[in-house]
C-alpha cells in the first residue's frame, strides 16, 4: 500500500478502485491520466511531508513505457510469441557482384516465407566474401551466399577453420531452389497414418504360455510384426494396440501377406473373438513443402 501525491491530489492504495470508464488504474496510469509533470510515491508508513520525487519529465515517460511493457499479454499476443520462439531461422550473409544483384537477391529471399521457418539476411554487400562476413556467419550459425562473387584467401582460410559454408551461384533460380530445400529440411514432417492391411480371426487357440492365439487370414494388404492394429467387432473398434507376436506355422515372421494364414496375439487384448477384424496400420513421416501447413 502507498500513495501517489501531486500538489493537493492524493491517491491512496497499491491497486486503485475504478476511476475512469470502469478500468483499474495503477499509480503510473493515474499519473498519465492526470498529465502530471511530477510524480511522488509515498509508502503507507511515511507521512506525506516526507515523500520523495521519483520521476519527472522524461523519467516519468520512461517509467510509463516500462509499466506498459509489464502489462499482461492477451491470448493472441502470447500465442504469437510462443510460435515465434519455436520458429527456425536460416541466417544468410549475401555477397554479389553489383548492387543491383544485391537488391534482387534481398527481394527474392524476402518472398520465401513460412510460419515455421524464417530466412534472415544478416548482411548483404557488393564484392568478394571477406573475413568479417565469415565471422558474422560463424557467430550466427549462418551460411554465406556468393552470387557472381569470389572469396579472398584469408576469408577462405577462416571459413575452413570455423566450419562456415560458402555457397557459390551463377543462376538465381538455383540459389532460390537451394534455400527452399534448406527451409523444407527444417520443417517438422507431417505424421500420416497408413493402413497396411486387414486380417480376420477365424480360429482361436489357447496357450498356457501366452494366452489366446488368434488364427487369422490376411484378407488384403499385409500385416507386419511392428504393426499397430485396431480390433473391430461388428463395425466398432474394441481395442487399439500393437502386435506382441506374429507367426506363420511355428516360425516368427516380420510380414504376412494377403491370402496367407497366420497366428498372432495383440498386447493387452486377452479376449479376441471369432469374426474380429484386425486393421493394421503404421504412422509414416512425410516431408512437407513450403506450401504445406502444420
């Protein structure tokens, strides 16, 4: 608790009651509202005659700016901040033979956009690649693009020592294709479900060691030892799990194809029934392009 004092105006408390259009105001906001040129903060245990000026003029404006920066973020701003923190960045140092080429490269690179990957040109200049270019790329885990440009001997030596990649190009579309490939390589792959086959339970065998074994016929596609399976009974999924065994006759196998019989067990599914249909599937990673969304 404390007070804000200006001449004969006193506002008391750490958090104030509604004073303007139903919104709560802090001391700094009230000061801004009243256009005070001097702000004095008084702790609750200090008499008013002992208050000390803490901000005037430019200092008060700076305090107001800092207070605004500390205000809670709304949901949209917070989500945007989280997304930006996860965004991958490709840092580039660009060199070209003439200024016109530099401007064309900067413009073309700025058009390569994706929510998850950003291309950032740290520096762009005319002439050969220099030592300072190499050190900038090294400090930022960047790549140097040399378009119709060479590299001086010292810069080449430093690049080899620092492990900095210098890429040389004569054709613009080849350069842009390579940067697109770099961007796509940083995109998280899309996870897709792929159904590999179906099998029907046609016999049940009891085993003292492993429980009930399902004797199945693969009616389409293939079942794999590492398959996940959905057990369907009368059209409804009654279990989703993984195979714990897959055999042909008495041999363990990795795959059973359409038209062949097999014996199998499904982990944590002790009560299969005749007529159950097992849908085998797996999750595959698919490379995404710049036009694909997450």
